[in-house]
């Protein structure tokens, strides 16, 4: 299993799972990608900093979320299927 994570234009976290052939694993999330939006208001700037893979394929995402004025810690956990 390969997991690729990247902030999407500083608005949301996005995680993509690749199959063994290098294409998107369409059984993961929505068409191979999963999005996490914290939506604190204001600028809604989220940034992903760290990723951890847990037993059973669960994924923990750690970063920050901002409303344009203040920054908050942002943590999310996805199941192995991207939900």
C-alpha cells in the first residue's frame, strides 16, 4: 500500500492511495482520494504536516487549521477505506 498526502491549495487535507500498479486505488475514499476539511471559518487554511500509518491500515493526519486569525492543531484519523 502506498499513501500520498498533500495539502490542497492550503484549504483541505487530501490523501490518495495508490494501487500496486501505481494508479489510484478506487476502493479508497472517493475514487482513490479522501479529503479532510476542518472549516474553522475565515480563510479555512488547513495544512498537513505529518502522516502515520497504523495497524489495520488506519491513517492519522496531523497538521494545522486556521481561520485567518488564529491557528489550531488539526488531527484526523481515516479508516483503511478512506472514510
